[in-house]
C-alpha cells in the first residue's frame, strides 16, 4: 500500500506483490482481486473502492509482473488519513476475502513491516508516472488557461513534487522557472516566456503610464 494526501482527502493505492519472483501467485491473486472488483462483489462495494484500476509506474517506468502484465493499482479514497492500525486491518480484510474466492489456490498475506512502499510525502507521479498524473490534473481542472498554475498550485503539488518539474511538464502546467528541476533549466528556450520568474515581462511588451500592459508594436 501507499497513501497520497490530496487537497481535501487522501487516496490509498493497493497492489499485490509476489514474495517469490519465480512464482505467479501474486499475479493470480491480483486477477482474482480484479474480477471481484469488476463483478462488484459486496465486500468490494463496502470499501467504496474505485471501479477502475491504474497501472503502477516506478521512476516513470511501467512495472510488470512475472507474467509480463502491468501491475494493477486498486484505489480507495478516504476523507481522513487512516492510522497504521486501520491500514493493517484493511489489508487483512482484503487478503481474507481474496483467499476465500472459490477456485483461488493462492494465499495472500500482509507484511506489516513493509506495508507502505513509499514515504508519507508521496505524490501521484511517484505511483502512476508523469503522464497519468498530468492527465488526472487536466481531467479534474479542465484545459489550462492564463494563471493556471497559481490557481491550482496546491492541487498540482499533490501530483508532482515542488521544484522537480521537467520542462515539458512546466510548459503544460504554465509553472514558473523555480518549479523546473535545476538540471533542466539550462535547456530553456526563448519560447519559454511563460516560465519566466514572476514579475518579468515579455521583451515585446512595455507598461504604459496607466500601468496596463500594452503592445509596443502598435
């Protein structure tokens, strides 16, 4: 499991992991888990789990199981941050229900010492990758518009860590230069006017005596 703190709630991400990389028990258990979700089993509905799954990415690389399928992530949204004990109970509840599925000969268990695979400051990008995290932002906010980053800054930083943006991401979110990773700032191009520091103006513009922005070519 891992948890992301959103603006007004939190999201729990759940995945099945093989103890032994040579067997396929985890992949089969995940399949049973997904089928229970797809069929809307009562124990799944009681958890208010999302009806869809995402794929796990680590360092923007899609992670696959030993059957070469993407590893699914199951999502639960909660209003309040759960305690460690409640997470353990949730994991045990999920395992016991999957283990009881007819025809499932695998056994899922909870590793309490390694229950959380990411630290408390995890963001969406850490779990689903840059593309899916950006996609989710735009699904929730709609298309970008002037002032987009400032308007949605808090929400954006539940998806991406501050000052780690790539140039393409910063351009897409209209983020300022200070949010671009230092290693990528040397690749800034003249067309990156929207990435200027706050207070800087375009070279082709000047302030008139009323303080309004006017085009100097007119």
